[in-house]
């Protein structure tokens, strides 16, 4: 899984209005534009961003569809309250983690992972085909080969977790994994940056792999819980050591 493949699931920046949508979206998620705050008027904002009004309008449509903005006659365009944001939207997650993981966002991510990943591993242990186990082993081997090379290990790590979900045969779980993969990649990178963290994480992943290969549902579930506990500590350590990231 490469950065290019991840980007396919986010809104394209090839068009001008796509670039504008990403810029405004990042401003909102950074808190530069707060809920209830009005965007500058169309003429001012298009001049500031050096884009046409047409591109700006198209970008606003994109962000409106994601729940970030609302436009009303006479009152203009405002940032919607946070409870209206589609937080599982791949773009919103990418903007949330754009500057690297933060404590609140990472905690939310770990909470949702703890809800579904251990049970997904148990399902995978009961359903995975020989081919799926072989693919999972291949992803693990890529992690092992990458060692401390973060640029190589993170895509392999992400592929491992996506293949685990694919092995459940549950299309909703598979789609959920795709939706949050940008956030997962950011957290995998943070959890890997500590001293020897990649080498520490490898035995945790191997335990998950071997339990699934053996059809051990309880073992797979327990191994993922152990893996997530270690990853949470690693991310917390990274954030504590890099408060400005």
C-alpha cells in the first residue's frame, strides 16, 4: 500500500477546486476557521487564494457535502458545528492528522480500533482462506524486511491490517478499514518512530498472524489487544516527546 494508493481514497488535488477544498479543509481541522465562523466573502477569498470564483464555489460544494460548511442566503458560508462533520470521511481524517497525530485524535482512533479490530481478528481466524493467510504472511515478511525503514514499514504495516480485515469476509469491516487508513498510516508512523519500536512491534504482529493461521479465534483476539496496547503506548510516548508536531 503506497501513499499514492491511499490518496486515491481522498478527494483529488489534480483539479484547482480540489486543491482549494484541501486547503480550506485543513484550515478548518487545524482550528484556523472555527465552527460558526463565516468564511471571507467570495471575492476576498478567491483573491487571497489566487483562484477563480468558480473553483472556490466548487470547493465549497465539496466541503458542504462532507458536513464542514453550510451556505445560506444573506448570511454567506459558515463552518458547521463539529457534530455535523463526517469524521469517517477519508479527507477529514487526513486533515485531522495532517500535522501528525495529536493526543485527542489518536485516542479516538485507538478507541474505535479497540472496538472492532480484536473481533475482526477472531473472525479472520475462523474464515481466512489459505491464500489470505499467505497474503497476510507476505505483508508481515515485508514489515520484517523493512526493519527500521519507516517509509517501507508503514505501508507494509497498513497492508497487514487491511488484509486482516479482508480475511473476515465482512464488506462493512473492509470498507471501514479503507475509510480510516490515512489516520492509521499516521499513527503507524508515530508508533514506529521510537527507539527500536518497529522491532518491538514485529513479534506482536507475528502473534496475530500465527493465531489467524492456526484458526485460533481467542488467540487472535488476544494478540490484537496486546498489539493495540503496545501501539497506544508508543504513540503516547511519541506525542509526549514531540509536543509541537
